[in-house]
């Protein structure tokens, strides 16, 4: 869980540095997407770091099988 939150935080921080984020009320009951959602996804996808579980990076080839790569710590 720690690594997931860290990756999300890095992605959100990168998005915040490059965009002026607009706060919007969102609802799970509505199918209206957040305008910056795709950008956030792309920033999360570009995160590469070493977390508690080892090296974390994402494979941009397939979004259905994202996985962390262990470096043999």
C-alpha cells in the first residue's frame, strides 16, 4: 500500500508542477471524467522509483498487466 500511495503522490506532484489544477467535485455515481485524469494517468505511468518492495516502473506496452519489477534486494 505504501508504494502505491508513493507512486500516486509522485504522479500527482508532477501533474501539479506542469498544470494548473482545478478542483472539481467528482462523484462515483456520475460518468463525467476529471479533465486532468488522463494526464495524471500518464504521469503515474512515467514514475520510476525504488519503493519498499523494490524497483517500481511501469510497462507502457500493456496497461492490463502493470507490475512492479523486483531488483533482488
